[in-house]
């Protein structure tokens, strides 16, 4: 592909993606610092603690995103769902899975500060969860090498094993490009994405510190 073609790809010019990337950069970096992955994973117990903490955050987010109204976009409401992979990885490690609500009372839009009550807000949340697969593809090989695990062994979530994260991201990108977004919707999406990053940190980071 020529340099000119790369410059005009939908991903490069989508106002929604541009707003999400620009509007969440600091929150993304802050979450990476809080989670410290793959640095904090040195043992199988460390990996289990990380997966358990991520599951506590991922499960309510994916639940609420699936329940959002996606009728304005041609997207599967469960696009990129990965909670099942977290549970499978914990089972591989024979690790206990979190039960009940995460360590926030009544986790949901109201208490977590993550509202997916508009299409734009749902897009913001989905952007964060889909984008995590990119970091996971870098984390997985490091963890496998460090712990002597086979490819995808207890790292299915990071690798998105059995999923197609590249296709999911392409479908997401194309759907965003096919729709016109108002300035207000761009702001809503970025706000929800920031809140999603914050929510993952609020839920996962305390669990990791305790572990």
C-alpha cells in the first residue's frame, strides 16, 4: 500500500477514532502504570491475581455494553467479548474466580461513573475493551516465556485465543466511519472511554495491591 493510501485510510481520518485517541491518551497511560503489565507477573500466582482482577472489571463492563442500544450501528452488541477467556484462563491455573460484585458497591453505570446510555457512550466503552487486545498481544509472549507456558496457556485473554481481534477492530472502525457524528457525540464517546479506563483501574488496581 502506498504512503498516500495509508494516509487516507478510514482509520486515519475517522473523527470518532481521532476524538477517542486524543481524549483518552492520559487515562490510557495512567491505567498502564497502575496495572504494570507484564512487569508484575513473575509467577503463576501473579498471573492468576491479574486475571482475577481484570475479570472483576471486565464482566460488568461487557454486561452493560451488551445491554446498550446499538441500533445506530451495524455491530454485534458483544463484539470482542472476552470475559469467557478470563474465566477459562483462571480455570487453567486452577485459580478461584471472583464471586459476587467487584469491590464497588452496586457496580453499574450509576456507581462506576460509566454510562452507556447513548450510542456514543457505548462506542467509547467498546473502544477501550477492543483496544486492550493490542496490548495483550505484546504481554502474552512475555508472560509465556517468563512462566514457561505454552502459547495461549492461561494467556487466552491476552491473545484473544479463538477470537479475531483484527477483524473485530476493522468492523468497529468501518462502522464508526460509516456514520456521521456530532461534536456532542464525539465528546460523549471520549468521556465514556475515559470513565471506562478509570473504572478498570478503580476495580483492578486495589485487588492487585491486595494480592
